[in-house]
C-alpha cells in the first residue's frame, strides 16, 4: 500500500483496531476474509472498510476478499510498528509500573529506554531491565539521547511542568495519562490522551441514560 | 436542560470534555464565556457547541454567553455524576491499584465498593478502605449486592471468562482495560474500553507519519 496525502484522524484511530481484529482472526486459523465479514465483526460497514483501505492505495482484489496475514502486515507497516521508537516513562508509581510491564510484553511500536521518578524511594530501583532515574536527570538524559516520545504517568500539575521542559528541548510526542490537556498549550505536538475520568464519565452517562 | 430522544456517541464522548474544560476555566475565576471562546479553547466550532448543547434542550441566551458554573452543573447532571454508581475493581495489580487510587480522588460518578484478585498474596490486603477479596467470591458478592459496573484490570483471557460470569448474573456495564473486545461477544452491554495498545499504535503512526 502507498500512503495518500491526507488521512483523517478517524482512520488513524481505526488502524490499531484493524490490527487488533486481524490478529484475533489470524489466531483462529482463518486466512481469508471478505470486507463484509470483517465489517460485521468490527461493527463497521464494508464500504467503510474499503474506503479506509483505499486511503492507503487499496488492498485486496474485488470479489476475492483480504488475505489476513498480508493485510495485517501491511497495516503494521502503515502504523510503523517496526520503528521501535524510543520512549521514556515519567512516573513509576503503580500506573507507570503497569504501563512499563504492559509495553514490555505487547508489540506497540515503542521501546522503553529509561524511566524517571521524583521519589527518592523509587530512584535506583529496577523496572524491566532499567534503573529508575531521578527526575532531575530528565532533561540531561533527553538532551544526550535521542528520545521519540514521553509517557506521562504523573499528576496533572507535574505533567504541565514536565511537558514544558521536554518541549523546550524538542520532544513533541506524548502519551498522556494525566488530565492536563497538552494541546491547550502546544499546537505542534503529537499526543494520545488516556483520560480515565472521561471514560468513566461516559460510562456513567450510558448507565444513567439507560435507567431513565 | 431536558434530554431529547437520541444523543450521538460523539456528543456523549464530548460531555466529559466539556466538564473538564469548564472546570479548568472556572478555576481560573472566569464566570462567563461565549460559545466562540469556549470553542477556541476546546478546538471545536461555536456552531458545534451550540448544536451539542441544543441536544439537551439548549442552554444560555443568544448573545449573553454561558454562565460557567451553571453550565458545568447542568453537564454534571446530564452525565449523572451524582449517581455514585457502585463499581467493583477486578484485578488489583499495579493497574488496578492505580485505578482505585485515582477513582477515590477524582469525581467520576462511581464509588468503588469491592475489589477482587486471584492471587493469594493480594487477597486480604487493603486497598482504599476495602479488603481485597478472592476472585472466587466474585459471583456471590455480585449476586448479593447491587453492582452497577465492573472495572476490568486483568489480562484479556481472564477478562473473557469474568465478563461471561458477570453477564450471566446481569451485570452489563464494564470499564475495560484489557484488550478483550467485549462488544464482539455481547451487544446489549455498556462498555468503555481503554485500549492502551491502540493509543500507543496511534501515536506510533503519527510519529512515523511526520518523519516520512
């Protein structure tokens, strides 16, 4: 597949879903699937699937369906999973630890190369095969090593200061678990927000709505 | 505000964002805001904001802007934040612990009433003001107590079995951190998925895309 000029955010967010569903289907030993069957499984329409894949120059032959492992590999290459981007984890409390352990196991395009915390109790302890560094080393480390992305597992106020320090030395990609909204202050960044409270509130709405 | 018949999933997902931004603006001591200014801050258009709020019967007077704290309270009541739905946490490893601590602090519409784990090392330990229970008690506990939602902080395979057991006794609302896609197997449920790998992959795509 070749990449066309503009890919909408909605399609970008569907790519990991394609990858996830194709992995499930592949594990079940299925080697081929029609756009209709894939659409049914994913809760999409077959025309939407064809349109999505056409954004990347199309894939599959009309009437023959998609070869699962080929499509999965193509999507992996579109996402850029083989890049092994270098990421750091900031904050290694319970959340940071669980994120580190998760990222160590599952293919996701990133490799954790360092982790930082402000707590003296945690600095020097081990996480994965790394030693937790003091947050005071953060800027120095990131100046001396090429870092592609920072994963923020710290509260909102600390996240704000940390993003400023990292942005000032050229780091513009963040996976953000805090409720600080980075894109309010910076426009030229890449960010994925995991706002747990937003998800809980959406769920709360759905439950409340059903009981009306 | 009164609720009209159908509210689109996109609006439902924007409600917590409204609440979050209004909280930030309120903290800055601002008491009134025009739909244009709110739109600029949130990266939306003013017509979209008016449309969203019109879904709930409208709010604010043309030309006078919105009263921040009134609008925030209305949105809180639309989301149903005062319901204090009863939730349980399943899996109290690092992830479950961080979710429990987070939920204990931030207003989100839920109250944690029990937590469960399969590990003998964790059963009987304390989390918040609760004692971690054995996963073997899960079905009994949920049969005897009214539970509104289960928060799944366990791996995909365990999540699948657990959802089945809970669904069979009538629990149909889940906050899901595992990569198991509950809506593949059940259609009549409410679920919010927090698929960390999907977020990482989207971020990976964005970084790779910028470097082409």
